[in-house]
C-alpha cells in the first residue's frame, strides 16, 4: 500500500511536512493555486514539483485546471478558440502522461479491493455489454498511451468549426429562445430499458 494525500490546492510547507510525517508517499493537488490567468507555465509546474520532492514526496497528479482555462470552450465565448489552442498546441510531456497514467492505474485498484466492489464492477460490465476481459484490456490500454496519442486525439476531435453547445433544462425557463443562438437539434435523453426487456408499448395512432 502507498499512502497518499490529496484534494488540497496549495502545497504549503505545513501540508507537505504533515504528509511526510504521516508516512505518505504521494501528493495529489486539486486545481492548484499557480500563476497564470489563461494557462500554466512549465517553469511554475516544475517549481511546484520540486517543492513537493524536497519533502521526500512525489507529485503524482494535478486534478482539474481552473475554470477560466476552459470556460469559453464550455460556453462558446469569444476566447473559445484561444483556449482550444492552449490545449491542442501545447503537447503533453512524457512526465505528465506518466503521472496521469500512474494516478489512473494506482487508483483503479481501489474499485476492486473487496468482493462487493468486484461484483458491482462485473454487473456494470454485463449491463453495458463490455467484453469479459475488459479489466485486462483497460489496464493494458492505459499503460500504452503515449504523448503522441494524446496529440493525435486532440487533433482528431478538437475542431473549432464543429463545436456544439449542449443546453439542458426547461425551455420555458431560458432567458431567450434557443434558436436565437443558432440551429437547434433536440436530443432524446429517455433512459432505455435494460437489455432483453421490452420498451414501453407504443401509443395507438389517433
């Protein structure tokens, strides 16, 4: 077992000393307070990592980035394209992807550390039609991800001319009609019946 400390946003001396005295090995920070209004700079990230390592700990992952880094992407704001470029044109490093993979794989084991959790996972796989060897494929798939794969996926899916905004809610409560923002496509979000069970009977035509 590797004890770790997380869900803090500041790697203060007091926090790091406590983690080290407790016998922790790893640190995970949630939306760390770093300089940068639009993106984080490498120099500040390295400084953060070194401050953690000075206490005999490892910075395993950074969970989440500040909302101002991607709010215009979510809301189709005027700085949307700039924020997308910050994601797609600044490639992830080998060290960053290693920490991300370690965080996923080291945390995933806790989804399977008791019989009831294993049963719950297996039931979910069966319900959604996952293959029997999904667990093995999941781990192997995560392990072989490389920075080039992340860049390839970003290039494949991040197209600024094909983005859409999803709006969920009661149309009567919106401050203005959605068509005033552009073409609208309605999506049926009804929950389908479980596999093998018939759906609701169709209503007879009037």
